[in-house]
């Protein structure tokens, strides 16, 4: 994709007539029986392709942020955030109420604080189960693509602890990220920002974003891991978690 291509429109192909088609023909009179095969979804093939995309996206995260691979979390911040998350889930308060369904936790949340925090912060991206959120909100989150997520997180983490983390900031980080091709289509920016805004509400609740709307030290450590987890990957694969973040 060229550098100035749009991330969201680049995969849309225009209709191209085949040789022998009558350009003046009325589409309502066409026989669409031959098109049925085009709409038969090969589920196994689709899932394999999707897993390949997710695996590639996790590798981009690791390659872009090598200094964080294998890093240990800020333990005090992690334990405090885990306590808030457990209390919020138990009380059923938004946005904590979104976490169990999105993370696919059918029973109690994980006992391990690290596992809990990563799953909670990645839950809305993963969408493993039913989330008690309006369809309108969920649709804006689902509209975001791998490049939006990866570019935003890579750019935010590179900017460092204390970096601004508003919806417009995340779009800018993704646009400027050298690992991600293309920029957001101006026509899509509003919905992209809306999707990020809903996610940032959750990240503020998990402590990835502080009360001033800026990246916390916990978020710097954890957001790449939450994103990789949401994509069925492990940011730290093959590394010991020993180095302080």
C-alpha cells in the first residue's frame, strides 16, 4: 500500500465488468445463481487467514517494542488495578461489566493479577463473548482494524509514560507509526475516534490511562500485552519476565 493510502478503504475493490457483459443490461433481470458460490464462506479458510493476520500483527508489536519484551510489570500499580477491576466486576459497574464477556470468562475472573489485568484491558478488542454494551458502541469498536490498534498502541507506548491518550491522539499515533501502512481516511476519522473513546473508558478503569488522560507506567507495560492477548498471542513468548519495565 502506498504511504498515503487509506487504512480502511484499501481493500475495497470496485466492480469490473467481465468480457461479454452487456453494460446496458438491467441488473434486475440478471441471473444471480452463478454468484451463489461467491457468498459461500469457507469457515476453516477464513479462520486460518484471520489467525495469520493476528499472528503477524503480534510479531509487529514485538518487533516495534523490543525493549518491553520480557519486562516485568510495575507490581504495586498492577496489584492496585487488579483490586479495582475485581471490585468493579463484582459490583457490575460500567465499564467493568463489559470485561467478563469480552474476555470470555464464563466463571470467576482469573486469580492471577497479571492475567486478570491483561485480559481485562484487552477484553473489548478480543470480544470473545457477549458484551452488555449497545450495538452502536460495539459497532464503532468493531470498525477498527489491526492497523488502527497496533499503530495506536505502538505510537502511544513509544511516546512514553505521561503521553496524551485521547481519541484524536491515538489516530495520530496510528497515522504516524512507521510499521503501519497508510493513514486513516478522513471520512472514517470520526468513527475511529468514537471506537477509541469507548476503549479509553475501559483503559482508564484498568489504570492503563491515568486521571489526566495520559499513559500510565502500567499502561506502557501492559497495553502491548493486552493487544497481543486479544489477538490470541503472547507479547513475551520465548522471554523471561525479569527486566523492570
